[in-house]
């Protein structure tokens, strides 16, 4: 019975673990944070539930459809009403592309991170949370994982790595693996580069809508301080009646210029930029929250094909590093593909 370690309990790692859970393999996931789902993240504050990383997902392939509608409970799913409109650097707002707006947008009543939680629960996955793996050791065709507290997790036959590419590169450089292989793998991973991005939640007294009853506004020319602003009220059970919660994603270029600014300055800038964009006096700001994502989403991709030499020693890879965009369905697809690769590698069903 093969033992497989999965580093990262984001959606790609969880999807791989979920697919492998039905086999005879022993699966252990290692996650550095307290929660699941990675950047498909949700948070609660003052009676609100909100998604502060990935905002929604679409179901546009059979693997994701099977996971969402066949394998996992559907009672918590919520369809997001309204289209995504666009705005330019001068603040002009227009209806979005009908083709891009086609298809339902989904989250969960309990937040988008519910997707990962359900995979853990339904798949009975073993996840070692708050465990940061800092080193891999390959001895006699067996893998040992060392965490930042020098705890050792030994005797794995394969390791599936799913973190953002810069984190995987750092881990591989600290590991005891054949030098030329490390150089090959890390050189390819370096092709995947990430934007940093601030997310700011803005809560207002009273209820108001976006133009055209849209769900979100996205910057079309990438020259505005705000890249995206969405209306969390459009998700069932996220915001109490009598108030409004907006999620603003600041532009990567703006984030880079203000990366070390104090939280209060980030909130003030986001509030002012959103107010200017909407072109009206917003109700009083009741509270705000921020999240600084160092590796928010990739803008270039590494090649999974180029990572195949790792499989010869039991190293496998998945995640949005190999997509070049932050897309939940495609991240899940890489996890499902990795699970299939591992099944074939070990000949397990």
C-alpha cells in the first residue's frame, strides 16, 4: 500500500487527496495554515461571511461538475446573481461581455472555503494543519518530510507538491535530492510568476446596488488602483439585511507600490477609490478588513510536462503554478490529473 504525502491543502491538493482517498493508498496532507482551501478563503466578522481571495467559481468541465454535484453535498451551494461589468481607468462603467458572463457563478452560503472543508469531511482526509514542511529527504527510495519545528514524517513513497511556485522552489532548494534534478525542477517552476494583491472588505450601513444590478466590476485596462470590486450581498447568507459588504481587490501594480503601508492607509485608499469609482457618496463605513496576498495569483505558467523527471524519484506536482491564472476549476483539474498520474505510477485503483 503506497503512502503519499501531499504538501498544501489548497484546492488542488485537496482534489488530489479526495480522488486518491478511494484507493488503497494512505494519504496525508500537510498544510501550513489553520484552514483549508488555500486562496479560496473565507472569513467571518461582525455577522458577515465573505470571500477574500477567490470570489467565485464556475463549473466548466466534467471533473469539477462531478465533484460539485455528485460527490459533495449541494445544499450549501449558492448561485451568485448578476453579471461582471467593466470599468476603465477614467472610471467609466459598462456592461460586461455576454460571452464571459455566460454560465453560473457559484460560492457557498458558508463561504467559498466550504469547498475544501467538504472534500476533507466527505473524503475523510487526514490533514496535518499548522505544519510547515521545510525540507524533503530522499533515502532508499523513501521520502521523509521535516517541518519547521524539526518534526519528521517518514516513510512516504511519493510527494505531491501543490504550493505556489516560489514556495515550492524554496522547499526544493532546502531538500536533500539529487542536485541536477533540483536544478531542472526549480528552473521550470521559476517560469511561474505571481502577482501580489491586497484585498479589502468594506462594510457600510444601508443597502445599495451596483450599476445594472451587476455582481462585480472589473478594471478592463489595468490602469486603475482597483482591479476588482464585488458585492458580497449577492451571495446568500453572507451579509445581514440593512447593510452592504463590498470586496475590493487592489491592482497588483498599486499593491506593489504600497506593499508595506499600514493597514489603515490601505483601507482609506481602497475606500476612496471605490467611492470615486461608484460616483456617489457612500453610506458611512462601519468597519473594514484587509488581507495581503503575497502570491495572489500567477500571471505566467510552468510546464507540467517539464516536471515529469521528478516522477522518477516520486516527486509530483499540481496547482495554479501550471495554469498561469488563478482559476478554481483549473486548479482542481490539476489535482485530479495528479491523482490519475499517481494511480498509474503505483498501479492502484
